[in-house]
């Protein structure tokens, strides 16, 4: 069964992809939504060239489209239908864990495109999932975060020590509430590790972003 993956470039979508791969599903294409300018991903602020490098490391194509938040759903459904037709996928993989409204939206747009939504991480314990990702050699760095964490957390790798620090601060280990977002630089199914350099930091809408480039 062929699947497309809603790909943010971060740890949760990556781990969902990996778990789907380990079952009976065949990875076929990644789907990423860019901002209206087409230079960075809508949610994580990751440059397009880095997302392309991830897809090349995995060995499958990545499909982009630009969108504002206002037109997000309409555009998402349109491109989902196009990908279903082009790649003949039967399932869409998403990395959400336990936010019911997110799952409801994903199931709705998938049904509109006549495919089934698969959430391999659903109802997993947030901390245990991150520990499992670390154990399974998903290497991810923080590329955006809120002001509770602050800009000093940008560029840090998700590991056991960092998880303990987050817990001490009262921050969700997985960042599922939007506390932070990550970029995966290596995974068991990558052909090569991405060499990423943080060249600066920026703040937008009270949120911190790492300015990244490929070395």
C-alpha cells in the first residue's frame, strides 16, 4: 500500500514515516506546505533547499505548494488530490500524537481525496515517543521555539539531557503544544546525514527561528 507523508521536516513526521515504513506501507512521496513566498515551510520555517536535501537523502520525491493560513485547507485538498492521481497512493501518513482536532482535520482532508489517514504515533506517551526516536537514531535539532525556551535553545539536538531540562522547565518533552519544532538531520532510512549550519537567529510573532543553510 503506497503512502504519501505530510512532511514537516521535523521529528514527529519523520518518526511516523519510519513507523509506517516498518509495517506494510510503501513510502512514495512527501508533501510540504510552504509559506506564501515559497521560501520556508509554513509551520517550521525550514528553507526549501534543506527539505529537498531530506527528500534526496530518503530517496523519494517531495511535493511543495505555497499557501497562506487562510487558504491552507482548500490548497491542501487540491494538492492531495493531485498527488493521489499522480502517485496512486492509498494512504496519507501524519505525525500527530494526541490532539483530537488535528486528527479530525487530517481524516477529513484525506477522505475528501479518497484516501485513508494513518497516524502511527497516535495515543503514544509523548516522552516515551521522544525517547524511542532517540533510541532509533532519529537525530533532530530545534529550529524554532517559543519564548518560554528562548533563542538559546535553537540549534540544540534532542537528546536525553535536553528532555530532562525541558521537564524541569515544565515544557512538554515532545513539544506537541507548539513549544518547539525540529529539523531531522539524520535517520536510519537516510542515505546520508545532512550537514546543516545555523547562521543566525530571528524572532517573528513572538517565536524564535534558526536561520539555516546547507554546508
